[in-house]
């Protein structure tokens, strides 16, 4: 099949979505399919760039920035992205047919572009849904139902779902969102776990520990987005509570709307046991991760939607145990404890978070065993091979039908 992969940003941006679609593209190529990645790129000097990387065609269209900017500007740039892709790449779509388009959310504004691609090609569509927005913004208090902006986002969310023949949510709990919203009968839903390449060998050539004098430290790393939903302040409180523990160090790597504020908080509190770095390339991130000991995950306690954060894939890949402080009812807690691949507690229980962190910091054998279990969990549940097969099974005999629900 000829398959389009559509996402807001691709490599070299160090995002879990970019890495997941990179691995998916490679697996689809291995299975004999023709793959084209279509994405936005804020750093382009031309309107469109078409390249070929490892036999995968990549269409990059100049777009607005989506990180390190205000939420209003980001929303505007996300709204404009599908229009810009169609404006500069429509000739490509008209001259190069596809049998299936697989697209990633966030963003929620893909509907118009996906419908145009389907109209041209009479192809199938699969939505990889990783973010239940605007629901999480409502839970976090960023939006109110009385705000017209909320209803504008909600309208686009429902349009997004209607553009998909199949929707893959990332956890069983996410299915409850549709059940409670009385939406489950309108859409073809299934659980599609996050994925990564499990055929992976990596040896560090990073000098991170020696560069920063951390040779004798147990390093807890957080790699990913610094946003409202992540509540990285959770980790700052943890670091403050153990600032007298000389063997423990925290490393934060990433980007997002909260980055500057987190950096200021670290400086204002003179925290010597924590370092924050801007996002690095995926390759460099993995080099640094090999030198760390425990992977951190944090999610706001008032979130009602559940997910498996993409950052856990890198932790599992490199056999790192996971320490999580997350919202109540999150499926992540059940699966990580089932495999004994780490420890999860509820955000807000700072004492338990601190207790489990100290337990991992002081027991090297526990870290090793949980890291091995995390690697087994990766192979059992989160392989790109199983994800690709799950998506393709819906379209193996051709799929040209549209959802019958109108706008």
C-alpha cells in the first residue's frame, strides 16, 4: 500500500510523536509499503521541502512554531498548519495517490486536510489519538465550559473524530471518555498502545556524567514536554525535599510552555541537585539517558483523562526503572506494577513519591531488576511491529468507506 503519515512535527524535533512515527515508517517500509511523511517545519526557509531519507519520502511545509510560545499563538499556528500543508503540497497530493492516511493528534485540527486527502484518493484513514483535548484543559482549569473558545475546540475535536475510519486511543481508560460522553457508538474505537522499535542496541558515548561531575550520583531523569498537564513542579518539590541527599541528582530535558518558569524556580530556590536542559536531538537524548538511573513521569492530579506518556518508551528501551507520580485511575499504574517495571503513586502524595524515590536511589539491585522488567514490558506491549500490524489489519483488503456522520 501507499501510506501517508501525517503529524505536526517530525525529526529532528525531539518529540515522542516524531520518534514513534519514524519507527512506524521504518516498520511499514520493512513490510513492503511505500511511505510518505507529511509534516510542518518552522525552520524551513522555503515554503516546501521534499526529501528522501532511508527510502522514506518526507514532505516538510513551512509552519509556525509550536513550542516555547504563548498558548494563544500556538493555537493559531496549529489552526493554520493543515491549511498551509494543503496550500503548498496539494499538487503532490493530486499527483501521488495513497491507500491509507495515518495521522497523529495532537493537533486536533487535521479534519479538513484529511477529508481533502480522502476525497482525492478515496483512501482509508486511521487516527492515532494521544491527547483528549480540550477535556484535559477543562480538567486543569485552563478552560471553562462557559468560554466560547472551549466550544470551538470541542467542535474541532468532534470533526477530527469524524474524519477517521478507525480511532486508536492509547489506553483502556481512554475508551471510558467516549463511553461517558455517549460517543462510543459513533466511532470505530480500539486501544492502540504507544510503540517503539524493540530491535534496539545502544551504547553511550556521552560524557554527561564527567562533564557535570556526576560520576557518583544516582540520576533521576525527566525527558519530554514541560506543559501544564505534566506538572513538573511535582519533581521540583521532590528535589527540594531531598536537597540534603548528596548522592541524588535530578535532570530535566525538554521544551514546552512551562520551561522558562521551571528554570526560574530552580534558580530562585538555588537548587543544586537539579539541572534543566533544553531539548536535544533524539540521538543525544538516548546517549544521556544511558548514563541515568531512573526515568521520571509526572501528570497533574486533576486530569480526568488517562494516558501512557511517550517518554516511557525511551526509559523501557534502555532498561530504566520508572518512578511515576500521576493522576488517580491512570492505567499506567496498573501495567507498571503488573510487570514490576517501576513504582507509581498518586500526584499529591508527596511523601510516597519521596519514599519510593529514596528506595530506588539506595537499592542498585532493585533498579537493575525493575529496568529488566521494563524492557520485557516494552517487548510485550509496546512494539512497533504489533502496532503496525494492528493498524494495517483494518485496511489489508482495501478500505474506501467514509464515516457517515456529517459535520
